[in-house]
C-alpha cells in the first residue's frame, strides 16, 4: 500500500485559512493508521485529535466545500485521486454504516471523476465517490474551531507575551542583583 505523502506548510495554511466561513472553522485530520470498518471511528477520532473531534460527514462537511476547497484539503492531507485503492471512512447522512452490517462502513474515495463500474456508489461530488466497504481504511476526522477557543488562544498569546516581557525584566533584575551582590562581597572582603 502507498504510504501517506507529506504536505507543505503552505498547503496546510491554505486549508486552515480558506475563505469559506464553514471551511475556515473546520480542521480536517486523517488517521495515520488503517482501521477496520467495524471499529469505533468516533472514539478513534477523539483519542487521536481531542474530545471535540468527530468523524467527518460526506453531506455536512465534504459536499458543502467548493471544488477548490476540496482540492486544497486533499492536497494538505495527502489524498490523491485513485481507483479502488484507498478508503477514507466518513459518515453518510450522519450515519456510520447500515444497521445490521457491523463490518461495513461508509467511505469515500477521491476518483477525480466517475467511480469505477463495480464501485456501488451512494453519491458523488466533485470526484468524491461514497460507498460501503468491508475493507480497512483511514478515518477522516474533523475538529470545529469555536469562537471562544479562538479568543482564549488570543488571550493566552497576549498573556504569554506579557509574561515573557516580565520574565526578561525579572531576569535582568536578578542579574543586576547578582553583579551587585558579587561587588558588595568583594568590597566587604576588602578587595
């Protein structure tokens, strides 16, 4: 199997700071490990990317992105156009898989065109084909950014800058105290 490709910082920044308000508020992650379709994908997303991470949904997340946003996202994640080669688990209409089929899960493959004839697709959007599989795949997770978290991060950065300036002043004061202390000790010893 093909190993995941790395992505450049520029690609990642394009994904993280895209113009769409929904797109800009969502960060997508792709698990590094291949999982069984019956695994608890939601729990794996939370374990790997934090308590607010969930499995991305085809209709809610992917089918709402423009073609450019999809290409930027796929480029940043190392997802390339293939034919029946890579399976990326998502939910479909917020469902993980059909009831009564615990060893099957919804997935997408980026075909950059129509799906292969044997694919049995459920939906298609800008070359992304959705279907059911019983094969191992990687999980597409997402984390929604919240306004509160962004404000908290900004405040934290400002506080860190203030703390850093305070630490520098304190360190300079300690250095002066140390030099002055050494000088006083030398003078008191009669040097």
